[in-house]
């Protein structure tokens, strides 16, 4: 039997019924206190969740970092298991912010990606965030096969990823009135509180399922009849996100990337952006493929991987982007040279500074005013203390010749360059001259850059202890900038241009008209870099008087 509670002296003389009444009163007071404390706890928790949900609604990156889980079957049986918190890497955080900017700006976007960088999960997570917090928002996912969009018990389908994230959200975050059996259906998840929807389509039906706030075309470079899909999407939404690993140049995805969309509309997520992946991982993965183009296209985002005759392979460019971080002896020369490619119409004017083996961040100007372009380039030369400025003089370049040639920048030599003229008498290692090897000056300077980048690739392999590594003098290398839109445009263009031979068997570089037929816009950044490989003064290269 439980002991009776000790009564206060004032109640010691109470009758049994009075004592029972008194104990009941104490119990009632205790119960009311417990109820009040629980109510206060619930209200405090609700207030805390209200504030937390407000933070999540304001910032999708905040929501990702605190409440989203992902699934990796490779972790089954390992500590922590296959379901892990989705902690974004820095580049993934940039992607979410970039995607939100496309939605807020009501404009198209494109993401080129390496495999296994989580882009599909990122897109699904953003769609789920909008589903939770933006009333009436509709995201539609499309892929070339419906099974890739939604298939029961297939964790690789897009809707399986959505459900994995949705089921692991805190209960307090689920919409009021949401019932799994009612609101989660095949290729459709609806929010009863806000009216928001996530839907799916596949195959030739893509774009025909009504209007959307955001339409994500997954693996867009592999969609058959992509032009028909684009036409259907034009009446569906203004915000189409084309997401894919690359599949050469002969598709709509590549044409949009290289000729249609503006730099702000393009995002690149490379395997090197993944902090979990190392060069050792890459070497092992690359060795596992029997076809080297598989690695180049699906992991190194190399559009030219399966294109024959590319002058500068993308893998050489990637090595040149890493050189500065690997080679402590790398130093710029004292003399800075500028290459200026003068643009017209939709083409930009681009200037690229180079000091010995180091290429600095390009600068571009979209305005067509040639006089303004000339003064802009001279201002950059003055700012950097450049000693040489080479510009392409034929065509639209003639409009800047007078201003540039008669400049008043102290110590600056300005040289108009015509790359269509014959090459020099430079002697190559096999004892042939440039005049014997190349069809024109353009081919010669592209080959000089190609040679520097080939040496750089071999030298980087040497520094990393990889097979095929060869040590070269640091002055014979080329370090390319990266990590910003201007530098990335340069690095991409370098590996798009092809080479061939003319009727005399001499090396020539693909013309702009030929590039255009392949869906590639004028490589302004690459051409600006190539102008750094012309050694002025070369008075015979151009009759300036003909341009004035």
C-alpha cells in the first residue's frame, strides 16, 4: 500500500471525507499545472516552428541544410546507413541560388553536369521547397522515358527522390490536410493547403501537360526530337531548365549551351566541385571505362569527346586550369601582352591578358561601338601596364584601327593582326618551318597554343605522379584561369574548334562558318587568347593604310 501524503498540521484534525476532498483539490491543482505547462510547451514549440518555417520559406539553401535527407545505396551496411542528411557543397549551394534566380527572373536556364553530382536531387529538392512554401507553384519534370520520372520502388526515378525527401521532413513541416494516400499519386504530388503541384511527363508527351511555373527537362542532351519538345514547352512555361551530362555537339542541348543562352543562364557542376572526389578517384574511374570518350563526356563535360579532329582536347584544358595550384615555380613574366578580339552584332569584344605562362581573367564588352571598344581596351592596357596589344584588324576590327594605332599609352606597342596571311618562318622541332606546316597564320598560332597546353597536360601528370607524365620547363607551360564566367567561357571554347588539312596538305583551323554549321557561335574568347601568340612587330602582317 502506498504511503499517504504527509498532511499539513492545519489539516491534521480534518475528518476522513474532508481529507479526501482536500487531496482531490491538490490533485486538481497539480493536473491544471501540468496542463498549463504542456500548453505552454506546445505553444513555445509551435512558435519555434513558426519561426523556423519562416526561415525555410525565405531561403531554400537554409531549408536544404537543416531538413532535407538524401539516399545513397552505396552506403547500405555502412555506419549511418543509406539515408543521410543533404549537406550541400559550396557549388551546390550556388546552384540552388542560381536556380531561384532563373525562377524569379522568369527565364530559361541550362545546367551541364558530371554524373553523380546530385543535380537531379537538387532540382527535386528545389521543387519540393517551392511546393511547400510558394502557393500555386507547379513544377513539372520531364524525361525521355516515363519510367525515369516515376516508377514504383525505383529509387533512381525522380519521384522516388521526391518521396524520399518528403517522407523525412519533420511532421510539423507537412502541409495541413496532407494525406499520403490522397495527395501522393503516380507522377503527381499535390499540396492541399497551397494548391501547389509537382507533376511528371515522359517521352513525346513532354510539354503538353498544361502550364508550369518551372519545367525541368532531365538528361536533355539525350532526348529524341528535342526540337519538338522545345516547341511544346514554349506554350507551357517561360522557365525551362535543361539539365544533362553532355552528348556531343549534335543536339539541342549543346546548341543552347554554345549559341543561344547568355552566360548567366548557364550553370556548370563538375566532378571536381565535389569535395568527396579526388584525382585518385578520377584516375580509377577513368580506367574502368573501355571507351575513353565515356569518361570525357559524362564526367569531364567534354562536348568534343566523340568529335574527331578537335585541336585542343578538353582534358588538356582541365590540366591547365589546375597548373597554378600544383606548380609553385610558376611565375608571370615582366611583360604583359593583351589579345583583343573585336566583336560585332551579337558577338562580344574580348580582351585577354597574358604574362609569359600565365593567362589572366578575360574581360568582355557587349557594346558594338568600335571607338568605345578601342578606348576600353586601351584603358585595360593602361591599368595593367601592358607593353603589347594585338588586335584582329580585318573586318569589324578595322573600326578600331585608327584609335588603337595612334594611342597615347606610354610604353604600349599596338599591332593590327591579320591571321589570314601566310605563317612565319618559325622552325619547329622536326626542322620544318611554319610556312611548310600551316595554311595560314591562324593555324600557326592555334598550334602554338595547342603545343603549350599539351606540354601542360604532360607536366601536370608528372606533378601528380600519373602515367604519361613528362616534366617540362615552366616557361613552356600555360596556366589558365577558372572559376568565373569569363574564364569558363574561354576554357570551354578552346576545346570546341577542329583542325584539318587543306588541298596542299597543310594544317588549317575550322572557320567560323563551319563552326556555325555545327551549332557553335564565334569563339571570341579563344580567338582573343590566340592573338597573344603573335610576336610583333610584324609590319608585313597588315597594310594598315588600307584600313584607314
